[in-house]
C-alpha cells in the first residue's frame, strides 16, 4: 500500500522529533508513506526522504495557502501510484484531502480526534462553526472514517447514518510501565504546605474551561485548608488566568508550572486529577491519570462512558460548576473511596496499556486496508 497523509503537525517534518519517529514506524507497514505537512515558509523546513517515508512541507507564505500548496504537491506524488489518501481531520486537511483523492482517483479516509458533534464545540468560535460545516460536507463523501473513541463512532453514525461503521483506534499511551510501578512524591516534595494536591494538565484554552476548576477550587479552599491546585500546560489564556488568580489572592495555592516533558511523575504524586473540558474526542490526560491510579474528577467528555464510569471516577456534565464543585468536596471528604476509584480506573485502562507497538501498527494497517476495499 502506498499511502498519502495530509497533516497539520509541522513537527513531523523535523528530523529526529517524536512525531517524525512515529511516522517512521507507520511507514514500516506500508510500501510507501508520503506525508504533506502544513508548514509556513518562515519555519525553514525541507522535504525529506528516509527509507520509504517521504515528507513534503508546504512552506506556504500564509496559512491561507496551505491547501493550495498541498494540492500542488500532490501532483509530484501522483506518479508514485498512491493507493489511499488519509487526512488528519474532517476540517482543513479533510477538505483538501478529499480534493486530492479525487484528483488521484484513490479511496479517501478521514480521521477524527475532536468531538465536533458536542453542542459546546460550535459555541466555541465562528471558526469552529465553519469547521462543522466543512465536516458535514467531507465526512459523508469519505470512503471510511477512523475515530479515537466509541463516543465519536456513535455520534458519527447517528449524525450521518454512515453505512460503514467508523474504525475505532485509540490514541497510543506512551507511558513506561517501569515508571508506573514506582511511588512518587514529586508534588508533595515541591509543595510541602499542600496536604492534598489537585492536578490539571492541559492546553490553557477556552474549551478546557480551566476557569471553572479555579472557581470551584476557590470555593472549596475556604473550607479545606492545606489544599493546592497545580496546573501543567500553557496556552493563550494562561496570562489572563494568572491575573485572575492574583486578583482573588490565590497565587500561593494555585500554581502554573508550564509544560513538562515528564508528566508521569506528576500523575503519580497527585492526590486528585481534575478535567473540566467542554468537549474531548478522546482525553489523553484522563487515560494517563487512570494509568497512574490518580483519582479522577471529570466532565462527561471523551472516554467517559466507554472507559471511565461512575464506578471509577466522579463525573458531571460539561460546564456544570455546581456539580463539579460537589464532586470535589466529596473527594476531599472520602479519600479512601477515591483511592479505590483510582485502582478501578487503572484496571479499566490495563488493556490499552498492554497493546504492543506491533499490534498497534497492525491496527493502523487494517484501517487503511479496509478503506481501500
């Protein structure tokens, strides 16, 4: 099989990056893997060829020209005899991927990682509303769809009445088992004044609704001394949230640590993990928290209902501040119950942790081959 992938992840074009290495592994189950990556000319990325992996940065002057440049590059790839085109999403890459597949006269697979069917997705911005319209055009025309969760599979079948059920392939959890077997005290050593450490790890953007967690924590802190909230991650809203925290006098107990390349030690040393997202296609951090047996308080998004349930986590509806705060209070009052939920959550992700790299690559190959039939 000769595969053409359309992606927005510019790091794929960086030789030696984790993303480039991952694509190299995908290439091992193809005859040839060609990847067109949306990049800006200012990034200075070059075309590369290693074994049967071929990478083509668009090197566009403006983002608006990503699709045009990708379509142009596909002419260069056409002579290689591509047998399937796959796009990273049903939005920008999906639209151009569909056009390229028609040009190359090949089957087209679209991937979906985001829960755009959520009522909260379209409310996020005009851009999201436009993306929904594009997805409504692209998905019904695709030969097949690959999703990361059963939630997305169910939503798509209901929304479009798809004859071919979307192929479910969860996101890979790259967590060394040796680390998970270790006891960690990182957070309590860094913040000895915190008897209970609540952890969030997330992009700090609107859809993550971190402000809700901070407001709930503010109300909780009045009644529970020695509680701290540590937030890993960065994003466009970080500066505003830090200003808000100072305004309400919580800068000593709500800590922004920025990004970390080693989140496992944080999950292993936290007492509670909080997730307040309005929507998620999967929820990688929820899986990571469960893998570390860190008790979870979350909104009903992503893998909730499929892997996380009321038996192994505390769950509330997105944007339900009262319910989320009540769950936080319950967790603080019932630490033994939460520890048990943490163990049950770990049991629920054991299967996903046990999937070997060989098996995962085989599933990717299967999803591509089924689409080509």
